[in-house]
C-alpha cells in the first residue's frame, strides 16, 4: 500500500511499507522521513478575509501562480491520518565493488600497462637506432 506525505523541505514523497514501517529518504534534502499514524484534526474555523482601505485585496506579490496538489493527495481516506516524523539523517550505506567492476578495472590497468610498455620500447628503439 502506498501512502503520501510531505518532507519538511516541501518535497511530496511516496511511502511504501517496509520492515521499518513507512519510511523513505527525501531525494531533495536527503532526510529520512517516517510516516506515523496520528489523530484526525478538526478543521479550524475560517475567519473572514481582512478588509483593506479601498475594499480590494492587495495585488499578488507571488511571481508564479498557485498550483493545486495532485488529486490523489486530496482524496479523503477512511484510514488513519498520517503525520510526517523526521528521523536523524543516517549516511547512505557504502556501496561495495561488484565482481564485474573489479574485473573491468583490472583489464583497464593491464591495457594501460601494455600501452606504456610499448611506448617505452618504441622510444628506446628509436634512441638506440639514432646513436
């Protein structure tokens, strides 16, 4: 089952159930984010918009228009409400070298060694013929 949540940096994340529950690493900031079940909050009563001297709201100072979140994030589910809990950042696990990578590195080293030996022999051969 996939769940959605938002990191503190603003990135919307998709969470998949794993052995540690719903936990993902944010691709934007690198934080480890965990979803946890919480109580459903009641919507705060909305207050009327503020009035201004001429009765019109001020011109928008935002350069780009507001875009609504995707519909799947707005869908109301019957399940528990999920809140985001930040987890201390742990370093990503170190990658180990695969057998193919090691063989490729050794082959490249042998080719470089052979090319260097051919160049040295060529220089030596030219130097001994010129003398």
